[in-house]
């Protein structure tokens, strides 16, 4: 009788397979919601100061518009009053995607923020959206 091993040596052990699956799952989970790195930082890093975002007529009263490429949400809480906030949710860094009934919403975990001041209306976020500086000149809105 030969002394060949019953178990082939080229197959990975169960421990190696379980560890690999766990590492892959962890990597996917960490990437799914973005990063929490300095969630209070300004998103002006993505668009240069002085960049024209849009026209005042693009921003509905009591609502707003998301300027995805600039990382900014511009709102008009009351007629002629314009505010701007980072479009990066303070919970886990996802980009906000909607504005309805005076509320800016994040799709990842359903946090809600006020169009008036960026404050948290509904968690899990606990910090307001950081305010961004804009200038309104005539009918043009620009990053300051």
C-alpha cells in the first residue's frame, strides 16, 4: 500500500476560505457607505471658489437643488434668501440625493436635514450639513 496522502495538498484549508470570505465581506461593507474621514470638512475642495453653480431661478422657494459635481446643495428657504450646504451627509459621507418638502435627504440611511439651516431633522446623522459660502450676483449663484 502506498503512503500517499488522502487529502490533496493543493486545496485551501477551511480556515483560509472562511478568512478570505470574511475579509471580502468586510471590505464591501466598509466601502458601501463611504468614509467618515473628517465629515465636517468643507466640500469646496471639489469646486473652485468663484465657480458659477447656477441661476437663482433654478432654486425653488422652500426647496433647493443639488450641484453634484461641486458637492454643494443650494436652497431657498424663503423668497430671495439663498443658503448652501455640503452635499456630503455627516453620518457616513454619502451624497445627499433629494430635496422634498423643505428637507434634504440622504439615501444611505435616510438622514434628513433642514433646507433652512442644514440642521438634522431625522437621524441617524447627529451633525448638521456644513454651510458653504456662496455669492448671489443678479441671477447668478457662485461659490465664494
